[in-house]
């Protein structure tokens, strides 16, 4: 089990994400620079939070064309796990690896708060049965307002692609959506930060179970090894 | 040649910035306001001829990079004598 954390110029959640997998779950983890062409056999590719390429034009719009994205696309097409957190989620939407888009928060404020999130029944590993009905994770973003057209939203709901919803909507997201997966169930994205909720000194440690649930969606045996 | 690309939020997509600017305009007493949408203008300077092939490439970059079709529309004008 190998984890690759992608570093874009402007990523700032890369070290948090690294430690979530390396220290939190004890898994072999390394950084991959956005100009690299290969992922070196990673099982899960994590796209961290931050402001890749300054978020110029739109969040994730430039990062989508970084050289490493071709390898990430191929990895996803082969069924490999891809996990975007915050800016990483925005990049995956821009790249078309996840449906929809993220726009400016309806309140126009940058929101940096702890959020209660309801866990939706999405996969066997990512479900209220596995994670509990509600978890707490911090958010920290100005553009987390999830948007998708009506047909797209119907498909998300019908395929149980919604992972997490805000108990109190902080950004105007349609359906209070905080995180989704693709239809195939190997690409995950969410605005909340599990990478800021796993240490003893964090306000919540629910991030560990969330990261484990993403991994367990493809590697069910992991549940026992890292529990 | 010079090209002005206009990117605007889709009509049916919430535009929080437009709403905020609208509130400010109302508080300035700007009467009769029926709507505000905030978009962006991207000015390109290109050394190329205006051919069907060039238009196809321009449409491509407007769709793939300069706008996000999920939330935005684009249009452009080629500035005469630019």
C-alpha cells in the first residue's frame, strides 16, 4: 500500500495530508511533484488543499493541466484510488474526474470552522454503519459552494455518490453537499479537511476514519490493519 | 490580432458576487436595478490569422481552460484592427 501526495505550487495542505497517511495510518507515503510524469506505482493518489497555481482563473483550472494530471487520469481510468481534499476536490472537478463545480461561498466569506457532517450511505466502506451517522471535520475555504445541474444532481443522488452533507450549510452548496465520489467509486473529493483532524491536539480525530474509509473502498482488508 | 474573451456565470447558476454588488448598488440609490452578474474579461493577443481552424482552436481553449462549462458561459470578440 503506497500513498502519493501531489504537490502543486501553492499547495499548503500537502504536509498535513502526508502526515494523515504516514503518521495517522502508518502507511508508506511520499510526495510527487506536479511536473513529474509518473506516480511510481501508488495505490492512492491524494490531491491536497491549498491554492494550486494561485487559484488563478478559477480554483483548480490551471492545476488541471499540470503534467502529473495525465498519470492521475490514467490511474483513475484503471480503477486506482484518487482522493481530493479541498483544493484537491476543486481540481478533480475541473479535470472532469468528478462531476460538478465549486464556486464562491454564498456568504462571500472565507469559512474556517468545525462542521458537523452527516455520513451518507454511499459504499460499504463509506457509510453510517462504518463511520457513524455524524462526524466532525474542519472546513477552510472561500470557494466550497458545490454546483451541479438538476440532471447531474439526480444522478448523484440515484447512484448514492454523496459522501458527506453539512448539518448547517456553511457555503450554499446545493443539497448541502460536502463530499462526493465518482460513479465507479474510486475517485473521492470533499471540502472538509480530514488532514486537520487526526492528531491528539486536533479538535476532532474523525479524519482517520474518513481516510481509512476512502482506502477501504478499494482495499477492504485495510480496515483491520490500521484500526 | 486582439481577442476579448468574456466569461460570465451561467444564467441559472447562483452568482454570489453579483448579488453582493447588487446590494451595494441598491444602497447607493442606483434605482431600477433588475440584476447584476459578475464575470471576467480576458484579453488575448495572438499572432495568427482569423481562419476556421484558428476559430476552432480558440473555441477549444475557451471551453477547456478559460471557462468551466458547468458554471460559466463564454463569448469572444475579435477586435478589428487590433
